[in-house]
C-alpha cells in the first residue's frame, strides 16, 4: 500500500546518513600547531559508522598521549574497541618524508561511550602487546585514519590504491582528485577546474575571471585583457563583444563603451574616440553614429549631433560642418539637408541667407534660384513687388524705357494698336486720333481730309473743293463748269444755264456777259449770240 511504502522509505532514509565533522588533534601536553588540513567525513549505515579522517598539522608544543576528538557519534557503552591502523609521515632529519613509520604496528582505540580516538603504536617485535603513546618528537605529522570493522580498508576520498596487497593508500597528487572511496586511481581535474593540494576530494572550479583550458592543473589562468569569464568552472575565456572592452586581466565582465566612445571589434582592451562627424549618445556602441543630413558634429568625443543653423545646410551624413547656402538660395530653418532655391519673383545676392528678397517695382524675377532682379524691358512695367513677369503696356499705352513701374498714356494724335509698345504711333495722313489713350486711328470722313500726321482733327473741304472718299490726305478742286460754295462737301455743283465757271476750284458761278448766253449746265464759258440775234437780258438762249 501507499502507507506501507512511505514507512519503508522513511525507515530506509533513517538507516543511511552521510556527513562531515571537524576532527581535532590533541596531545597530553602542549598544543598542536597550525593545521594544513583538517577533514572528517562519515557514513552511517544502521548502527555502524565509518569515519575517514585526514589531518596535517605542525608539531607545535604538543607531546604525550595523542588523541583525536570530535567524532560525530558517541560509541556504544561497552568495552574499548581496538580498530584498524593509521598511517603517518614524519618528515625530518631521521625520516625522509616519504617512507611510512610504524605502519603495521599502529592501532586506534575508541573508548566506550566516547567521541575520542586514542592513537597507539606497538613494539616492532610484535611480542609485547602493550601499546604505547605515539611519539610526537617529530617536526610535523600527517595522519590518515580509517575507522572500520573490516581487515582491509577502502581508499578514502582523496586517496587511491593502485595495486593488490597494498599496505597504504596513495594520496591524490596536485592536479587530481577522488571523490569516491575504494578507487584505484585519481581523476584528473577537468578543464575549468584545478586542485592545488594533495588529497583533493573534489576539483575546485575556477573562479569568475579565471579559466583553465587544460586538465590536471593546479591553478587557473586569469582572463586576458579584452576578455572575461562570467561564471565559475570555465574552460575558456570569452572575448569582449563589440561595443564593450576590458583593460584588465582576471575580470568577470566587460565594460560598455562610454557615451562619446565606441568599440568596433571583439576582444578590445580599450574604447576609441568618436571622431568629428560622428557621435555616441548611448553606451555600448560598436560604431559611432554618423551625423544625419542637416546636422554636423564638430569635435571628437561628442555625445550628440547639432542641427545646421538657418542659412546653412548639409546634404551628406557623417559631416563635421555645414555648408553655407549659395547666392540665389536660402534656408529659413535649422537642420536642413538641402538649400532652398529662391522662388520666382524673389532673388538673393548673398550667401548664407535665411530668406530671399522680393523684386522691386520696375523689376521682375522670372526664374527660381536667381541671384538678382531684372529690369522690365521697354514696352513692359511692374508696379508691385515679387513679380515673376513684367506686364505689357496696354493698348493706347506705352513704356519707353527699361525698369519702369508705370505705363504711359498715348496723347491725342497718337495711338498704339499692340500691347507691349515702347512708343506711340502718330496718326497717319488722312487719319486722326481725337483722344488720349487711343488704341487706333480714325479715317477722315468724306468731305474732310488731313494732310499731316499726328493730328487730332480732319479738315473740311474748302468752298470750291470737295473730298469724295474717306481717309483723304487732300481736297480736290471743283473742275471748270462746276463750283462749290460750301465747306466739307463731297462733290461740286454744275454751273446752271446762263452761268459758267471758268476756273477750277470755283466757289461761285459767273453770269454770261451781255452778248453771250449758255443754255446748258456745267459749262466753263458762255456762247456768243449768233448774227441776227440779240440778247435782251441775261438769258440762257438768244432771241430773234
């Protein structure tokens, strides 16, 4: 059942236990010197406790009976237990530091109801079984104790036994370890770990900032400059990423490039200055930012870009200065990537301008990007500012010179029949212009004429003359036999019977003289009376 299983598990766990304790080496008199190693481990299985103790200490002032106190459990309340053996090395004048002393005749005694081990030795003749105290007349002592009930002992962690019939366990050398009991060899420390003392039970992971690419090593290497090791137990160092750097060794992190700096490559040991035309406004950049078009960076180590001021511009990125606007151009605002050409009707003759100038009256600017205004040509004018095209003079008006801001009215007697005239025309002979500002001339009517040009009135035909057509430049004289007594007539009158008109251009007719007559009209002379006839009075014909 589930309940039975739980009980079994609890009982199983209660019967097995592993742990550590701190063994203490004491002597009958005096005190032991400084410990080099002070290790105690135990395994409890049921009522049996197996202990492994490794002590290494200077002699100090110690002498007399030698004991180890601090066992993790109190022994049973029964008789004393003589157990196993222990090893000790005695380097010094009388010992070479490598051979074992009193190995076979060494004994351990655990007194009843006690947490103390007493160390004894037996005489070498193996006959006198009375133990005597361990001799502390040596420079230092290294002890290996395994308390157990078996005759053969497993090599403790940190030791190994390579061959059969061994009388001692070998301590694992520096650069190796053994965390198990009863092993025939030690384990080489893996990459990323080390062992710097003999008898290591576990490999020591390399600290952060250190690494070890090899096995069987007694130490770790500091990370190189430009590298880091962020966690323990690493076999390799890591190059600082682009945007970071590390000038020191043995470091567990890299530093981000500061603002105004950058780091372009991996494994960098220093940061580099942002050069003019570039900037870094945040930390950790692999490359500096180019100044945007319309902006610039004048100095190195900059943390921001600056906008080109009004009147300047910059079309490119990554620049350390701005360009002055050309004549004919302007920039009204900051941060412009391009200069702006002056619009039609405006011009600018200076560089670095923030605005353009409007054309003045009498001038115009037909093109964009102009550096000057242009005078209106003859026949045209402009009366306002910012004019693109000058205005042609109107019909009946003219502009005689360049740069005019007004048009002029043609006077009476003159006219213009086309726009954009630079002068007025005189009225032709036979024509007149009666009013100012006229766009055409008038033909003189029948009965009138005009011989001159540029006049305002036609001349009526004089008596004795006539004008029978329009636009006449002169009058016609009445022919002999005709006459005209009035002004402005289109024809002449025939002389009536009994009268005549002898000359051209006559305004009157003459009566036939006595002795003459004229029966017809339109005659230039009278007829003499024939013989046998007489004229009693003025008569168009004689009588018998």
